[in-house]
């Protein structure tokens, strides 16, 4: 068996992939462009990839290909009709990053809520050295206990965030983007109610026609001026231009993002112009990527290949 990793760099160099070598020949490429894929997979039995497009153009010459494994939950990069027509199986992975994304959600929140950029700079600039008072709290912040936390998308990650927020004393509201999700433990409300009532709004929904540009100018205008907005779902759920305007016009207090419409960040992204870390925090799509989550991910992929070939 020949297993080809098309973008192994996206998994990280600190993950042990020796288990795959026990199954057969393993070839790893750090990155692959669509043009490079055809040559690289022409004699592959299994392809392991993250974002590389899998279409007739890229894998049409792969006559031995039997299985495509995506190291993610989303499979928008797969031409499933073509794969099915060719009798090529595909697998993705769900649930591996729930704890990691939930943790990062709170990391973003507390960084913004407690004005940590300001206080970090205050100490490092030596303003605190021999200050007149033992404490300095010019940037006021509040406890999240008693706050209303609105969650958009109550899947596994949304539920985990809700459970943790509840332990902090938050009152949980949620909006089901599909209209099908009913969690009796938490209060389901309309989209407008969630925006109007929430002190914290976090997005944990997939990108669908219903969620694309869900958070636009109208949505931000309904939020509290003191609210913090967090997006850990998918970038295109948010209109980045409208978010930039909402922050500039102080319609909301702050925003924390781990996902963008175009990744890596495009040079014309309007959020690039906002340099105030007390109002905007962007991390480069790392919420899923704790060491434990990435290890778990590749263990699942290995099991999927073993199961498929009954090894």
C-alpha cells in the first residue's frame, strides 16, 4: 500500500506518524498545489490531506486510489460525486477538537474582557515600576458570572462552550442555525433575541447557505455596545467589512476571531487596519490545533485506514 500525505505541514512536525509506516510506503509532502497533485498521487492507494482540492483534474490519473482521508471535519474540497462514480471511498473526522476549540474560545474572551493587552503593556513599559499604588485598574472589567452568553450553533463545540460558560455562572441562550437543534438544558431563542440580549456572542456553526454572512451590518447593529463577539466557526459567516465598521463605530465592545473569509489573511482584509488589540484579537486558525487534538486526529485517520483495509 502507498499512502501519500499532500499537506503534512498542516498536521505539524511534532506528531508521530510512524503508525502509518507499518501499513506500507508513506510519502509526505509539506504542501501541494492543485497542479502538483496529479503527479504525486498517480500510484497512491490512500491520500491524506487537509485543504487540497480533490477533483477529476487533480486525481483523475490515480488509478490505484481507493481511499481519501481528510484531516478535518469539513469536506468542501472533495468532489464527492466524482469519488462515488469512481468507487473511491472518503473519510473525514469529527469531534477530535471539541475541547481544544472550547478552550480557545475562553482564551479569546478573557484576553479581551479583562483588557489584558493594556495591562501587559502597562507593566512591560515599566509604568508599574515604583508606581504610587499597589494596584492599577484604569481599564474596568466585569465578571462573566451573571452575563448572558449567546451561542450560534449548538453542535458538539457549542454545547461544550455552553457547559463551561454555565460553570462560570453565565446564562446561556442559543440560536439553532438549522432550526432542528433542541437542547432542553439551554434556552433556544430567535437570532434577533440572541443578539439583543447577549453580553457575549460566540459562533460555533458550520458554513452553510443559511449561515453565510449571517453576522452582517444589521446583526452587529442589534448587539449591545458592551458585547464581545467571538467567531470560532467559519470565516464567511461574518461580513468582515461590516465587523470592521462595527468596531470602528464602537457598536460592539470587541471581537475575537480564529477564522477568516480567506486564509491565510488577504492583503485587502479590512480587519488588517485595526491595530488595537484591546478591541480586536485574531489568531491564525489555531483553535483546533492543540497537541492533543492533532494527535487524536491522526490516530483516528490511522484507524480509518486500518479499518478500511481490515488491517
